[in-house]
């Protein structure tokens, strides 16, 4: 017979500003006064072990929607099956978390990190945190009690991207934020992580490459209207690379991450971000 478990988590928080134009909310904006909805979430995760080889994991989170931080919606963050080839190798397929950051696996669980909110300079660089596809987790012993994880993955994702609108585009003012749907297909990525003895030291590096398609055609219309092909985000290459390091000993924790986003379109910024905490 199988064995299952259910776990829940929640974050209740508020953030605000005395100014109405401070652009530092989770979605790049922040209204004047306290914003509770935009900082809070509730989640539940279910794990079911079918037998020694197969298991299933699902996670759903009630949180603010990307295009409207004042409206809550349920998002399926995880829904995947795992096949354990042996103690060192597992194949997972379904909806999975993109392993882009040090805290990708604990992204929604605020208790898992020491900050009140993960730094947006780093964690706000990508519009997607999950994809539909398959990955392979291979673990190797390194030195005295160290462990190296190598995780290649492939898949696709559909997401709502936020664009800064140029002056003269019908229905929008210059600099206004607008959302349209994109599809990232042929996602190919690799995550490599090392954890030292007793978990004191953790090092990771990752790289992702994908082809972006503009499902709604908004960026294509911008390119046509302004006669600048560079605005189009349809059938363009995108990549994301990141490095991270963490040291923990007693009550001390030092974490640093660096990432860079490159998209071959003027509709998106070429971005570098980092933090040390």
C-alpha cells in the first residue's frame, strides 16, 4: 500500500509606502499605504509514495495574480510524478519548478528563508517559475560527505509578460505597463548544485535557453507600427544564467546570488541582478 502526507504553509505580510509612485512592489509597483493582499499567500502540498519506484507530488497556492496584485487566485505550482531509477537517479515529469535560484524549491514557503521577501533584484528577473516538462536528478558523492546534484531539464511554459509601452501605442500612455501572453518552448536547462558536509556550504550554477513566441501579437504590432523589428518578441531567443553561494554555521547565514537575463527583443530589458544577505 502507498503512503501519503499533506503539508500546508502560509505567509501573511504587508508592505507599503508613504509615496504613491514608489516602484518596488512584487510586481514592480506599490500603492500608497499598506498592501496586505499583495504580500500574502496560502499553500498546500500533497505527496504520495506509490511504491519504492514511483511517487506523486502536487502543490497549489492561493496568492495575488500577476496582472492584478489586489486579486487572489489559485495557482498549481507543482503536479508531477517521480520515477526513482535507483537511490541516486530520479526522473520527474509534469509541472515542475524551474531550478533557477538558490531558493527555487522553497519559493513560496516564507519560513524556508531568513528574509521577509526574496530579493526582487534577483527573483523578479524571470516571469515564470514553473514549466511543463521533464528533468533528471542525478546525485554523486563528493569528498567527505559532500553531494553533487546534476539536473538537466527540457519543457515549455506559457506566461503573462509585462511590457513597458512606448509613446504613441494606441490605448496606452508612454511607460505604462501592459500584459500579454507569451510561450516559451524548447526550454533547455541545466542546474548543478554542490552541498558540503553537514550542509554548511552550498554552491549552485544554472543556465536556461528558450525560444519566445508572442501569443497575443502585441510586440509584433509594436514592431510593425514603429517600423522597428527589434520590438518584436516573437520567435526570439532568450536565456538566463545564475550563480549562487550560501554558508551556514550556527546562527549565521550568508547568501549571495547573481543572475543575468538576455532576450533578443527591445520589448524586454537586458538585466543583471544580484544580492548579498
